[in-house]
C-alpha cells in the first residue's frame, strides 16, 4: 500500500524552479514599517499571487475518478479485515482497561486526555508521560497518575522534575513510586515504548512526533493520533509499518475522528467522498481584499488575531495554521493516508459554527456527519475507547439552541495554503514532508516576532516546494532518512529565505 506517486505534468505557465533561485521581493515592507524598534508583520506585497500549481486539475472531491485510492489505509476502515476487527472489539464490551503513554502531557491534547482519565478511572491507567519544560505541571501529573516513565525536553527540566518529586516525597504529598526520568528525544522514545502501555497518545506538535510513533508501532502499540505530521511527513513510511505490525491508528483530532466515526459499519468500497469541515480561522469574516489590506495597513492586528482562534482552545502553532488554513490542507493529506481516499475525493467546506466536525458521502450519495460541541475531549475519548462508547459527563448537543448551521466554499486565493497542500499531496513522496517542515518553520518565525508578514508564510512554503521539485524530490521507495533529510533541508531553506524578507531585499538561495 503505497502512495500513487507518478508526478503530475506541469502546465507551461506554472513550471516551478525556473532557475535555481528563489527571488523574494520585499519592497512593500518599507511602506508598512512600524515605529522604531517594532518589527513589521506586513506582507512583502499587497496580495499573494495564485500558487504555482504542481498539477492542472481543480480541487474538487465531487469529481473524483476513483483513482489514487489506498488499498490499506492507516485507520481500521474500508477493508473486510477492519470491519471484522471492529465487530470483535465491540463485542468485548465497555468494561475494558487501557494503559496509556501520553506524549505531550502538559499541552492542550495532554491535559484534555488526562481529564478523560479522571472521568473514567476504571478504564485507564497512565504508564508514561512526556512534556516540554513545564516541570511544575509534570510533577503534579506524576504525583496524581503515577507513571512508570516521565520525560522532559531538556536536562534542566528533567532535573527540576526530579527535585520536585523528591521534595514531594519528603513532605508526604507523593507516596507513589518514583518514575524513571529521561530527557530529549531519547526520553520521548522511552515514554512511547514503555513495555506495559498498549496505547500511545501522540499529543506533541510537529515532526518531533514521527520517530517515537514509529518506535511505538514497532512494539505493537495502538496509536491515538493527535499529531498530524506523523502521516503528513511520514505517510510513505508509516503505512507499511501499520500493516506489518497490525496496530490500530485511531485519529484523535476532531475532523478525522468525525470521519472515522461515520465510517463505522460502512463496508469495503462503500466510501465515495470525504468532506472536511473548517471553522475558517481568525479571518473567516474578512474578504480576501479586506485581509490583504489589513496585512498592509495594520500588521500588528493581523499578528494578534492570527494567533487567536474563534472556536477552539488549541496550541499556538495550530491556531496560526487555522488562520492560514494550512491546518485544513494538512488534514487533507492526513485524510488520504488515514482513510485511503484520493485527493480528488476529498473536499473542504467552511462551517463557522464548528458543530458538524466532518462528513462522508457513501456510494449511494447518502451523507453521514458527526456533530458535537467544539470540545477536543470528544475526539480524544473515542480514540482511546474505540469502538466502545463511554458515558461522559459532558453537555449534550442542543440543535434548537444553535438554530442555524451554515456552510461555504473556501476562497483559495484568500487561503493559498490550501492549494499548496493539495499540490504537495498529489505529487506525493517527500514533497509533503517539505510542505510540513517549511510550514512549521515559517509558522514559528511569524510567532517569534522576527518581521515576517502573514502572507509571507505561504510564500516561503511555496518557495521551498518549488526548489524541492526542481532538486531532491523522491516519490518512490521513500525511507525515514529521506523524510528527515527533507525536513531539515526545508527548515534551513525557510530560514535563509526569511533573512531576505526581514532585510527587505532580494535574496538567492
């Protein structure tokens, strides 16, 4: 089961990599400079030109040809074997107990997963926790849940965690067993592979989640997947491993969980189309012209608004991805790998209320949708309880209270990242890893106040894709080393290209 990898022919006017040069023109920066000492977040031009398309076909799931589907998707759906597995698990009843390892325990996904553990203590035991540098919260979690293994991102944070737990031992507030404490990449892998855990919740953001997920799969652990990049960057490597080790990859984000839930009971060959819903992000109520004008006239407001989500409580990186709608583009790629649908059979629709979390269309044109409040605990709980339905203490959905649900098509000129994601997905191979890494790098630089404009994010991503298509693209026999090398290269490319934007000059990379 591999990605359909033949490159799509380039239209003559859209050939990428016309030279070995990326030209970044930043003359518009001088028109939008903020007062002395304040960096600008204005665009390098007042509008973002349409993406240089890597393929000629329009974006429409409604006109899919049936080609480009995966025969063995990552999630347990769309096959006779997965249908039998679902039935067997369902008949076991909801008195199960799962042992969890949680990557990113102090972040948004992690803390909400632990809320579920609190609500269902008979169903879950926590064996491993990993986090960044928040040693204070990690110490509280270790005292409460008693993991066997705990890891922090830095040696300093690991030392602080140890000191806090030792102090808690002395004052009697911690009566459990001290966990084994690690740090760095080795520590994340240790948490992902703790021997007693049967399910790993991947709540860390970015490509850092790729290797620990692979290691967990190799040890036969199910994956509650909250880390998009695992499949977006590593899909060509991950899918064969899922098939080889027979594990269950269960989506823990709202859109893919919705699709997964709708697919329960749908027989092999029954899926016709996937429809991903999107809130529209921070700028959904602005027209393309209004957004571009705001980028030019009031870049600081753009920067503040882009990092605040209207509906969801998410981390900073994902919130900005929502504003650019790259998050939805990444979800298209993830949906391809999870459920097997071709890119011609995956649509995006704007749904500001975030109540319909996504839909599927079956072969008879029936549409099945999953609805619920905008609460990340709902998809997470299904990822760690599938195929069972646990009774949760959450507010029931009241459609009468909502009154109206609305839908609209996304504006691909306003949100050029959507097109870039479809481009990368259709080319396949290492292109999606470059897309993801370039986005992560540009996203981080924008949030770090280094002087990038909002519209520079897609511009930098496209530049990296152009250059990679010209030199370095691999579409067959992709290995982990290829993905990691492309990831590192794309980050370096964006760093160099952004220097020219910040300096307000043309650069060559």
